[in-house]
């Protein structure tokens, strides 16, 4: 059976969200709590406690429909932005507001203007109403407002502008936007999408609601999904004069914002301490990532949001390596940026985990650009102090963040005292796959047992090696304990020096994409 549907609907490519943590865990056999997700521009602090408490208080009313008009939330927003409540339209996330504008204002065949490299939902909203897209080439990865004004056609009904822009992070100054608004014909509605506004530095902030009061054809869109930490609840809003708001409400679904979302948004709106903390965590993380990209010689677009666009070359391959390391970022080939990845700002530990995985994926270790790829998300097991020293060096260079010794109690004391390990795990305890890094301080005579136990918990594609030892007893112990896995055993590695040396030892792909026992 062939169902009838307009061609413009069949031509829509469904929106692809960031890969969920649970999906990656299933695909690669990873623990969910070991995965870092920096793909969807979410607030790494999560939901504020104030919103959580408001949700608990609202649970008793979930048997009833939510307030379709959102009276209390509109009142709080009206007070915050100094506009009448009738100027506010609530949405199921800001995506809803963007689509409401398209459905209310644009007929099939009419045109919508937006920029190259702008938010994917602008194209989707245009397609789903059968409109014609006028995509204006970007300037320095951002909006060229003069070209966009010139591109407005007689049948243009809507213009989308993102500030800051997703996925590139670019920013338009207040004078530039105001000059653009003055050029746009009154019959054309401008949607100013400010989803990332709260992340702007104080010197870049301005009051866009003042423009709403001056321009009847302006709709300012905001969201609680980013800085306010309510992405899972889907609540956003639009600010516009009553004539425009009335049209949006005519196509808005009744009850499009649920009771818990309304309660949480009211609480989050007044939680200035959480908002300030979110801003500061993002500022520090953004500076850290951009500084490291510069150190690695990577091009990036300076960002004004809670993410940064970085050029890595073979982005699909790097993305795959990051996934195998338990790090989720966002490929942006669908935006026409096949060599770039978009990385959300996380907590400090999450940012460092991403940077370590990125260095490994690129074949570079911190402080030593050009080193061959040695380890990605390693499991390190050393024999004697050599192995402990290598693990400690990896930690110092940022390849790993924690070293746990798998070692007898006496050796653990020595290794802890020397700073070679951060914690100790006694021999015989299960947990190899749960630990990001092990280092051993065991004597050579115990190499066999040390190799035998953790190998049972490794992935099938793991690579096994010792740390530079050329002793026949070590190799014999490995052969005995590893059995069929001995085919994956590499005696020595490129930085240690042994009978494998020169070009043979320095192959750049020797440890590529593998978990490693050293």
C-alpha cells in the first residue's frame, strides 16, 4: 500500500538528535556511567534543585490536564521581560515556537530565508509547510545580514536568525541586528532565535525585548533547555506583539507544555544562583577546549554558546574513534561541514576525558604533537615499576585521568608513595572492564597471573602488550595465560625500546583504536 503524502513531506530528512548514552553503551559494550556525552548542547549541571523540588510538588496534579494558557509561567515571564502576558507564546521547547511560526505564517510555495550553517530546524520547518527555502551563503561561518536582507523576495514570509548560531557558535552584535530589522519589510516576520543567550558574556548582552516593542513583525524565541537545565522537559517561549502571538496560538496544540515543565520553568527562572553557576562552568570549559584546540593546531570557530565547532579532518573517522573511547560528540556533515565536529561544553572532568580521547584519535599526546597513536581508552597493566611509570606518564600527559594499581599490598604502598598510582586494587578482584586504567607494581615472577586475570574481561578487539620487556619468561607467561589471545600480544611498544625498534616499533597504527594492556 502506498500512502498519499505531499512530495515536500516525503522529501524531509528526519531530524537526527545526538546519540543517546544508552545506545552507545549497547553498541560497544560500554558501561553507561563511563560514557561522556557532549553532543546535544545540554547543561552538564543537569536540572537545578529548585526545579526538581517544583516537579515533586506538582506530581499530585498529574491526573489533570495542565493549564493550557500557562497563566503562572506567563506571569513570571512577563515580569522578567517587562511585557504583557498576552505577548508570550509557550512552546514544547523552542523548536515548537519555530515551527508554530512557519505553520501560522507560510503557505506552500512561499519562501523562507535563513543562513547557510544555521539550525537544522529552520530547514525542517520550511519543508514541512511546503515552502521554498532561500539559503543565504554564510560569512565567516555566520549570518551575512546584508545578503539576507537582499535575498528577501516578494513572497518571503519568514526570516530565521540564530544568535548565537548553532552549530557554528557565531554572534551578531546588537547594532547589526537592529540595522537588519530596520531593512526588513513589515510584511515579513523575523524570528530571532536566542536559545544560547544566557551564555553570552556581559559585554555582549542586550535587551532584544526592546525591539519586540518597536517591531510588530519580530518574534524572539527563548528556551529553558540550555542554561536552565530543563532539556528533558521541553519548554520554551516566544515574545511578540499580540497580533503575531494570536496567530501562533491559533496553530498551537492545546496543552503543549506539560504541568511538570511549567512548574520547573517557573522555579528555574528565578534561580539566579544556578544560572550564574551554569554560565561560569561554560565559560571556563569553553576557554579550556579552545585553548587546547589551538595547542593541537586545530581550526575552530570562536564560540559564544555552550559548544564549539572544531575542524578535525576526517570527521567521521575521528567521531567513530571517540565513540569507541566512550565519548559522544556531534558530527555536522549534514550541515555541509564534513570535516568538523561540534562539541558541547561539559564538566571539567568530561572536557578532559574528551580532550584525551581526541588526542589519541588524532594520534597526538598532550605536549608532544606528532606522536603515534598509542592508546585510546586504555587498560594499563604494568610489570614492575616500568609499567607504573608509563601509566603515570600517561596520566601526566592527559591520556588517562586516573591510575589504579592491580598489585600486592606491599607494592601498592610503594607505588602510592611514589605517586605512580592513585589507588590500588588487590589481585584477584574482578573489575577490569569497569576501570579506565590499571597500572601494576608487581614483580616479574607474577607477570603470568597478572596477564591472565584481566584478559578475561577485555573486549574481543583488545590489544595486549607488555611494557618493553624482552625477557623470554615474560613472553612465555603471556603465551601460557593468553591462549588464543596470544595472537594479539605485542611484546613492547613504540616508546619503550626493545628488540622491536625503528620503523617497526613506531608504526602509527600499532595501538590505534585498541584497549591496551601495557
